[in-house]
C-alpha cells in the first residue's frame, strides 16, 4: 500500500531484524527477483499463525526464505514448515538463511514443481498454507489447499491485488486471470470465509470451515 496509511503501518509493525535485512540485501545484490513479502506482511503471517496455534505449515514458493523464516518464528517447539520451491538456486539461498536464523530444524525446503508436490502430500494435514508462487495455477492451488488444510485452518495468498491488475488489468493475461479466480473463490466458496487484507500487494486470507 503505497500511501500514508501503509507507510504508517509499515513504520510501526514492519521492523526488520538484522538477519532479515541482510537476507533482503543479499537477495537484491545477487539477482533474486525482488518480490519477497514486505516486513509488515511478515508480521501479518506471524499474527495469523499464532492466532490458530499453527504447528504444521505448508508454503508454496520459497524464493529466498524471507516468509519461511517469518512463519517459522511463529511455530512452537516441534512445529514444522514445509516450503516448496521450483528453483534450486533459490532453495539453496533460502536454506542458507534458514540455517543462519536457527530454523533449520523446523523448516524443510523441497525443490520441485508445486503441481507435482501438492498431490504427493495428499492425505497429510496442515494448519495453514501460504501460496506465494506462480499465479496461473492459483485456482488449482486453492483446490489443493482445501484438501490439505484442516477445518479451522488458514489459506493465505500473497499478491491478491496483483499490482492493481485484478481490477484494472487485462483479461488476456493468464496470471491476472489466475489471481482473479483465486480471489473469487476466496470470496464466494462456501467452504471458506475469506477477505483480502490491503497490505503492500494484498494478502488474501480465508479460514476453512
Ligand atoms: Mg509474493
């Protein structure tokens, strides 16, 4: 949210510790896509996971591990985060920082395509899923989220506003169509109760009924 309200919220709730600041700096310097979540979105994830006493979390799209570290910090001892990443180089970067953050015992970064990895998890149960990867398959990710997340758990999707393209964008863009359809389901599927929180690029949150 590039406005005064967003700046105020980020200033109050978006403090970054040294580890996350150096992760962001090295990611920028070494050419990782500059699309990690903002610090106040990290705080939002922590509030949400803490509210439901999450112990087992699934992330789709690790990138440099910024959100994984934020979420892992909200898990109790024995809690586990599984994060799926398609790019081996991103996964290696993320593992390095997860290790530095002292979270290697609770975070596993698995390399692969989410559309292959999600079916391999069928039958497992997660307290929450954070979707922050490619946007075209978001409706399919939503279907998997409903299979994998327990009742009372959370489906969370980053970039729900998609830089404004969800309301101003072109229907011919597949990624925009994917985000729009995901948002529509978060709003209207009777199996969830959802909302978009208008952060930096919007975080969609739904509780599974
Ligand atoms: Mg994102």
